């Protein structure tokens, strides 16, 4: 097959079937956008877990003077003797307790004011209502129950909280986003395949006189089929390019930036999915689009179009 003939056939087909071309491109764009969103969301979950599960802390909040409704705090605020005992108990739990540090009432109150600055209720909360705490980093974050069992209800301890519970809720949300995006992507890929198949049938029917003449002069089925396949591949490549552009905009300026700030917190030390991660999945998206276009269009031509 001469390249000039193929180019002429493809350009003619695109001019006559512009609406079909645009339809395939748009459906491909939406399909790959959802697929890419699912892949990036899952990668973000994996990256965040790797960062936070190594840094997750257990917070042991100490009694305040107003926490008398808690049995361990019936005598009032935590005493220095109780605080020293808690520190000694933490030392005895090595190596599970990798490290810990004490946050004083002054430090806790300062952090509280920074976190809730601008809140109208900020000045109504007294300093003594903000508890001191021990921040504990575990060598194995899954063994939170050991710490909870050792310190929950101990003299001077108001409560024991595991930060992983908060982080896991966020990961659950991201996992749901990933699964939903994957399900939508699968549905859209199915729609794209059906649309490509239908488009091929309609396009071939509209050009049946031309293909009939080509067949009469001795053109092979392969020669007749290839222009249809190339038109479909061009439409899917356009759709893939648009999908990658949308994903780039989302990663660079959209939800990824918000999630990065949310998960990194004040330290901003963790970098989650970014443009480099998008470029890593781009060959998968583009290659998958081309394979889908070639396979679907060729099967449609062989099954439904008798040339």
C-alpha cells in the first residue's frame, strides 16, 4: 500500500466523518481521564501510606484541672510525679516505643492558637483547658493496642488517641475515589469500544460504493481496512492527548495540590503525586488507547463489514 494513497484515504475519511471522529476522541478522553485519575489516586494512597505509617504517633493526653469527669482525673490535673511515672513507663516499652517527647501546656496552647487562628471561639477557651501530652512514635504502628492498654486509665491520663485512625479515614476516602474512578473508567472504556465499533460500521456503510470499486479493481481486504483503522487510531490519540492535558491540569493546579497540603500538614515534607507520576502512566494510557482502537476497529471490520 502506497503511503500517498493511505494518506489520501484517511484525510478524505476524516473530512466526511468529522462528527464520528470527534465523538470517538471525546469518549476516549473521558475514559482515559477516569482511568488516569484512578491510577494516580491509588499511587497517592500508596505514597501517603509509606510516608505517614512511618511517622504515625500515639498521643497520650494528660489530665487537666477541669477533666474531673474522667475517673483517672478525679483528683484534678496531672501531677509531676504522675508525669515522671508515665515517662518511666514509656522507657520500659522500648523497642516498641521508638521515641517520645513531652508537649507542655504552654506548647500545646501555642499550637492550638496557631491551628485555630481566626476562630471567634479562640479567646473563650482558657489555657488550662488544653492538655499536656506525650507524643509517642512506635516502631510498629499496628501495635497501638499495647500502648492503649498500658496507659488508658492510668493515673494522670485523660485519653489515649491513635493518629492512624484519622489517617486511615483519609486513606479510605482516597481508596473509594480510586475504586469509583476505576469503575467509571471501565464503563467508559466499554462505551468507547462500542462507539468505535458503531462508528466503523456507519463509516464503512457510508463509503460502501468506494470500497466496492476498490474491491473490483483488486484491492485486498487489508488495503481497504487500514484507512478505517488509521482514522480510529488518530481519533483515540487525540482523545488520549486531551485526557493527559486534563490530568496534568488536575495534578498541577487541582485536587492533588489540596490533598498534598492536607496530608503533609504544617511540615510540608511529603511530596505526593505530581507531574512526574503522570508522565509515568502516560505511556500506559496512550498505549492502551491505541491497542483498544486497533483491536476494536479491526474486529468490527472483520465481523460486521463485508468488503
